[in-house]
C-alpha cells in the first residue's frame, strides 16, 4: 500500500512539472499564437491596405483629401489594433506602437505645422514596413 502511494505521488509530481513547463513555454517569445491573435493581426494588415486602396480610389475620382488624413488613418488602425490586442492581454509588437506613434506625429505635423506637406510616401513606407516586419517576425 505504501509503495502504491509513493508511485502515485511521484506520478503527480511529474505531471505537475510537465504542466509548469508548458506554462513557462507559453510565456516565452516562442509561444504559439492563438487563432484570434493571428486573426486580429491579419485584420490590421487588411485595414492598412484598405486605407491605401480607399485613398487611391478617392484620388482617382477627382476628390482631394486633406494631407493629414493619410497618416491619421494609419495611426488609428495601428494604435486601435494595439489597444485591442493589449486589452485581451496578448503580446503587441513594439513595431505596432512605434509605427502608430510615428504616424500620429506625422498627422499632427501635417495638421498644425506644415499643412501643405504631403506625407503620403512616408505613410506608405510605414504601412509596408509594418506588414513586412509582421511577416518576417510573425507578429504585428
């Protein structure tokens, strides 16, 4: 009887160690993302491309947009995505925060300092960089 109890306690200890190691593996940078996390990141990329497409369609239609709209829309997409992911306690890439802050700064410069400057090129480069870095690192 005592032999059986020690075997059971040893099995329980082994099981607890495996669970603990699985939990610590999930906390590492190499952890697997959930389907929902990956989906939110893909939606972020989709909305960045949608901003570019919308701007192109509007300009083809002959309408003019204020210069600050382009970096501001990218800022809203990136910072909104970052806040959503953070609220779900998912890891948010520093690229998302930095690119969103950069686009917010460009929008403010465009709005208050230099309204005639167009940051379309810089904004498109930031959009492309966010998507490319996300593809290379597996996170956005």
